[in-house]
C-alpha cells in the first residue's frame, strides 16, 4: 500500500543530540502488525532518558534511532492474521520499537507512520480526541504489568462488572501516568485503592477512584497508611517514585494479606545522568546510593518475607495481559466512559519538530499531566 504522505520521523542521530526531523522509510506490516498514521504522540521520561543515556540502559539500540512509545491515530494498513482492525479505524497503540526483542525504528512512535503490534492496539471512540488517547499506552501497559502479570501482583483482571474482592491495593504515586492507570485498573478489577500524592492532586486521584489519599511528603505517611490499612486485607503495593519501594515494604510488612511489592521506579537521578558530560561517570557517582538502596531493599524484604519484582512496561506483549487490557477491557471501557484518559494531555505543540520541546518540558517535570504533541 502507498502511504498517504511520505514518512517523516524525529530521529535521534547521536547520544545527547537534539532530535532531527528527516525522512524515514515507510515499513509495511508483517503478520499480526498494523501501520498507524499517527495524529498525536505523548512524551514519557523514558524518551529523554534514552536521548541522554540510552547506551547505558538500551545497549542494543544503535543510532540513528527513533524514540517514542505512545501514539494515537488511524489504521492505514493491516498485516496478515489481524482481524480486530480495518483501514480507517481510530486507535491508540503502545509502540515497542525500543524494546530489545523488537529493536526496530519502524516500531517507534515519533514519526508519521508506525508499525505496531495488533495485540498492543485498542480502538478508541469518536468522542475521544487523539491527543487525549495518546496519554494512555505506556502508563497503561506498565500499570497492567505490575498489577496483573503472574510474576508481579497477579491481581484479578478488570471487567465491566467485577465483583468486590474485599482487598485493598496501595498505589504509591497515584498522580503519575502509571499511578493514574493503576488506580483505575485496580478499581475496575474490584479492589479498593489507597494512594499517595501531593495535596494539590488529592482531588484528582480521588476522581480516578482512590478511596484514601495521603501526602507522600508527610513525615508520618508510612504510619498513616498503615493505620488506614488496619483491619483490611492487603492486595500488595505498586511502588512508583524513587523513594517508594522501601516505604511500601515497611507498609506491607505491617499489614495482613499479599506480601508483594511491584516496583516501577528505582532511585536513579536521571536528571543528573542525562546532563552534559559523561553519563557513565554520572552513573558511577550514584553507585553508592544504588548499593545502599539495593541492600536495604534486600534486607528488609527477605527478613520480612516480602516478595518484590521490578516492572518493565513492555513485558505484557508476551503474555495474556496484553489481550486482557487492549482487547477485552479498554475498548468497551473507553466507549462507555468508564475509563478516563489520564493524566490529561498538555499539548505543547504541533508537528514532529515540537517533540524536542516536549522532551525538554517533560524533563523539567509534570504533575498530573502528560506532554502531548499533535501531528
């Protein structure tokens, strides 16, 4: 099929370099793949981390490369074996081009035409804008991995009418992209959710479904959450934020129920790591902090019988959770307005040239919003 427009991408041509908008090949879909004409993409911390220090963490990613995980747009070509979609469908998708198993610029989001996996794609209703839909994929996938994978919290799956489980989940970092999705997914699966956030975001996380919210800056937050969980059966914890894992271990230790903490964030100062200079040297300077964290986490969790595991947001592409979320749950939940595209989009500009400005803005920090670029 001939694309409607020549493909163009925002390329990372060298480590720490600014993105360059240049032509890119149009890649046809293989079996169980689609090609999407992107009309909006969203920015995640992963994107500017890979721009500034990708060689440290994604050594398989050879430059020049295209970044980006979040996209929304229109299906323009359907590969063999795909039955859920047709040309012209409005969709969102989790692009996994930077994942080691895929490792293909054609499968990354920051371009006009992206090849995506059909099982990481969901239709979106006409009432949902592309800019709003684009905020979901990576945060949604990461939350789903932590909540539902068998090697993580292994919670019951979300459904339109899930019965109450009688269990309570702790989501530390509820106003983040991952937290916003974790709250909604857990509530849709029948769990009560207790979360943490800054006071300015208390109303926001309650609107998403949290029953209790605590200020993570408070010196008594651990004791306060433990008290809120008193008499309840814990479903475990999802830890988001640099200092979250150890706090969650302390809380889960004091509660009855699932002794498991799923960890989305480690205490690495990525801001410093991606500044000018040697990223290797910057990482070396953080080794003592990482060793102290690792030792404390290992000691606390092992002595207390608490299991932990780290989340990588693309692992659901290899298991049943992708089907549960992108096929069984999300399309109907969005159509019936039972699931919010959250955090809300902050549209920073239009066109591929605006993506670098989006990376710069996200790097400075966002609270209860997600940077989006319209295409």
